[in-house]
C-alpha cells in the first residue's frame, strides 16, 4: 500500500460513518490549527515553556481531528487534561459539542460527560489544592464544566435531534402524499372503467344500428349512384366512429391504446375501411374524409417528419379534428388549410379557414372544444392559440414538443406528488452531518419516549428555551465566580506604588512579607525570571504594579529580595513582553 492509499484510508477512518468531502477536510484542518494556536497562546500566558507549549498544541490538534471518530474518548481525555492545562479549555468546548450530537443513547452520553467532569474536577483539585479550599475548587470546576461543556453538548444534541426529527417527518409526509395519490389514482381508474362500460353499452349499440341500417340502405336499388356514394360515406363514418369509440373505451378502461389487431364489433378486420389512426399519421385521413364530404381542404407538410410521444401525437390529431369540426360548423364552404411544420424542437400544427361565404345561422356548440385542446396541450408541455385572422377567418395553432409525454421531467414516470403539495418543496431538507444522518432515528425515538415527549412543537420549544435559560444561568454564575477569582488573584499579586515606597531596606523579612501580598497569582506568572540579576544567595518576591506602564508592552514590576531574614534590596523596573 502506497503513501496516498494510507492517507485515504486514514481519512476514511477519521471520518467514521460520515463522508468527508474536500471542504470538510479543509475545515477540520483549519479548526485543529486554530485550537492548537489557542492552546499554545493560553499556555504561554500561564507561564509554560516552549516544549510544553508545542506538546500541548500538538495534542490538542490530534484530539480535535479524532473527536468525530472517538467522541466519548476525546471528551474524557480533554476533560482530564483541561483540569491541569488551561490550553485544553477551547478543545473541551468543541469536544462537548461533538459528543452531544455523535454519542448514541442518553445513557452513554450521561456516562461520558460524567466521567469527563469527574476527571476534570479531580485533576484540577490535585493541582490547585494547596492554594484553594476543596469546596471552592469543586464548586468552581463543576460550574465551569457545566457552562463550557455540558451546555454546548445539550444544545448540540437538541439541534441534531430536531434535524433528525424534521428529516423523518419530511420522509413520512412524502410517503403519505404518495399513498394519497395512489388511492386517488385507483378511484379514477374505477370511475374510468364505469364510464367505459356505459359508453360501450349505449353508444356502441347506437353506432352499430347506424352501421347496419346504412349498409342495408347502400344496396337499395331505388337509390341513385350519387345517393349510394353519400350513404357509403355515412357508413364509413359510422364504422370509423365505432373504431374510435373502441379506442376511447380501451383508454378509459386500462389507459393503453387499442390493439390494432382487434376487429370492430360486427366487422372482420378485412372490412375495416379506414382504421382510426389517432395520431399525426391520421391527419391525412381526416383531410381525405373532409374532402370526400365536399369541403375544400389543403394539407401542407414542412420539415422532416419526426416521431412524437404518444400523448403529444394524440394531441396533434385532436387539434386538427376539433379545428376542422369548428370550421365545418362556423364557416361552411370556406377554404381550409391544414399545415404541419416539423421544427427542430417541436411540431407546429396550424389550421386556418377563410371567412364564411354565407351566414351559418344558429350553430349548436358546447363551447368547451378549444378549452379542452388547451388543457390537452398543456399536459404534454405545449400550447394552443386560437383567434380570428385579419381577413375575417379563424386560425387554430398548436405547438407540441417532441419529448413531452405528460411525464415528470427527467424521470420517465408521472409524478406521484404534486409540487405544491410536496412538503419537501416547502422546507429544503438540510443534509445532516456531511450528507448522512449523525444520529439514528430510532435513538431519537427512544429518547423522546423516555422523556415522555412526542416530538411536538411545543415540547421542542420548551426544551430549547430550557437549555437557553440554563446556559445563561450557568454562564452568569461561572462569570461571577470568575470575576471573584480574578479579583482575589489580583489582590495576591499586585500592590500600589505607595506601598512599595513605604517598605525600607533592612526591615525584617517577616515584617515585610506580612505587609505585602504573597505573590501567588497568575499576574506574576512569568515575571520572576525577568528583570535585573538577583543578589547572590537571596530569595525574591515579585509583585505587579496596580498602575499601567508607559506603553501596553511594558509592565511595571516591584521586586523585594531577602537574605538572612532581612530585606537587602528592592527594585522597580518594567518588564517588556
């Protein structure tokens, strides 16, 4: 295995169940570097030397990268290390956040945070016990851990559970919508079957009677040749109407086109005079039938013929059929032009007729033909326009895309959920973690059941407000203790310039130390080894001044050196940082 393979394997191991894209990898590296710099800077403020700073920074960076893979381990180790080394404090906050959302199960979370808290208190008390009382150490350490670790962990866990719950509700809502659409589809199918049966029983019988009577009339010797031709056209129209009725019944019954091998009722396949081609190929038949009926109809075709989807092909046929019917009724005797233009992206169907030579009189019309055409074209992704021309005629034009079939774009199947009803369209699903769920839905269910909640909005708001109030209270208490600690530490390591002047060289060491603070404070950390050389064999007390220096980089310092029980030297100087 080469080096690059090992690096990829290590990266996958660090990521755990969550994928790490390039952006996540860069973010984790930057976070580890920032935490390492904070750790090094904090240790320098606490007076640590260079090797200790580097070791602390390296440990913090390594634990930061491991917190996703080993959240409980990193939390416990960071809690124990933060009790001794202040540089682990920022890492402990991040580890608490990660552990809160990545440790499954409330019991495991409680055990991990408890172990980290106990270890933090024990290690911190062991390092500070001589200078502070055990009670104050335990109280301050507990409040600090609650404010900086437990509160971020609770907030992170609540946030993750809310996102997991929202994701599950979105999936559940989509499933319900799909099931509702399926139930509605089944109801529509049953209704279509009922309509198909009614049409078959009523209209089929009447058309069969028309076909039989016209067939008998066609062979009547009393008719002239022209009358026989008219009766033959009527018989052909009735037979074609039976074919179309059978096709419509088939579509209503099972949603598929008719079987061309099936024969018309009462007629063998060989006697089918004009099969009802319900597509663009059947437009020529419509034009031929119109001409046979005495209408002046011209058919024009432009472009290379291209196949259309089934729904769009049928829509083209219906547009021409309806437009010709309207022309017959509203402009009888007018010249009609049917034009099919195969454009690069769509088929354009245009039917235009001139003005009516005479008043057509009262025309019976349902007024729904053009409306139905527009809806049919819209369902396949096209459009229909109808209106009068400048010469007083009428024009119907339809644009039908080649690939439209009334299907969902890019899916090849009809959508089961309407866009306006889809909950996933109303609220964008935010990927959890790095594209996958951080917490299993069953874990969230168990914790909600244990807490007696049902995941309602009110319980979520109460929980979120409780966490926020608890965090605020803990931060205020911790801040108060922190200010109290800082004030006490400053009192032990700082004196006024007047107190320095009041001390005289040669005074007994016991008397001087009783009048001055003991210097055991973070404010004197790192000051003892700076400044002028000490008198040989002496022991010195270094205190900070309560006044500021001439610049922010210079800190005034007072030093008192003792030997043989007396004050042998006192100096005032500035320490430049």
